[in-house]
C-alpha cells in the first residue's frame, strides 16, 4: 500500500508537468493523498501519504528529491477466509493511526525525443534507505526505471503510455517481488489553464501470492504563472488496490 501512495504522488506530478511545459528553474513540489479499502482483509482500513521536495528543470531534464511521510492504520487486521487469531497481543489490537517520515526518493527524468506530435521520456529513480526496516521502510535500496510515450491528437488531446519497473529491497524475513506497472492515459487541455486526464493502471503485486493491482484514475489540473496544481481521484478494480484514493499535487516555481 505504501509504495502505491508514494508512486501516486510522483505520478501525479509526472502527468501535470509535461502538460504545463514548465520553464527552466527551481521548483517546490509535492502532494497529499488519502486511501481507504478492505484490500484482502475482512474490515476497512485507511491510510495516507504526503510528499514534499525540490525539483530543478531545464527544457529537457528534470531532477528531483522527494521526502515522503506516510500514515498507516494500526488496527489488527484479519485476512479474508482465515480465522482470527485466538490470542492477540493487546498492543496490536488498538485502533488508530501512526505516521512517520519514510525513505527519500531521488529521480532524474529526461525527454529524449520531442516534436510537435509527442515525445519519449526516460527516468531513473533511487529510494535511499535512511529509515529502519519496518512499516515505513525496508532498510534496503530500491531502484526504479520508467519510460513514457506521449502522442498529441490535434492541438489539445494527448495519449500517453507509461511503464515503470522497480527492484525492491526485501524486508527482514519477508521477501518482496520486483514490480512492473503500466498506465494508459487520455489527457485533454481546456483553454490555456485547465487540463484533465483519465487513466487506467495495472501493476504486479510486490507480495507473492497476491493478485496484481488494477485501478482507474481521474486528474484535473490548473496552471498559473508560477506553477500548477491538480486534484486526483482513483477507484480500485481489484482487492489489492485501495477502494478509493483522493489526492492533491502541486508544483510552484521558486526563482
């Protein structure tokens, strides 16, 4: 779940920035998200995330450092189809939420092909292990790579295809699978300031034995003289995706 929250914040900025055609400069960017669903459990659970960071953009290259903060549900959960444990540690049975800073993310994005009809971009990402292994970190390095393809249909409609791969470090005594995620997006500009996009995404589960996650998303953004902001919402199509996720992303020029 926590990797999905992190990815949704970065992905939201990734959709908005090309549409806004940001000029060279230093930017403050980030986002907020809230997710709720029962996943593979017998009861609903909720959590959220926030991220803030700095990005430097030139005409073709963007480099960013992002620091995430995650909030998780602390209630004791039972997997659907399994009997609840007969004896549970009372400390694990409390309801509520706890939050923590997580590992920072470093990303470099480059537009390798560009024309009036579309473009191709490549990115590389590294999650730096500064948080101890547990709910908010694995204590290991994560490495990611992504490719994006965009094609303009007319002057205001864009089709996009994004594919990303992550090599995930394992938790102690709990191995994680590498993930592969794909997103198809249809975007539309409305005048000079407003944009909207709809997308469908799917990704391999990081935990062996669980179904892959699929979800659909909607994003509405508005650009202004020094940046852009956007509202996002998504609905899960499988048990391993949140039932509902809502979020806010922004990017503001500092110089």
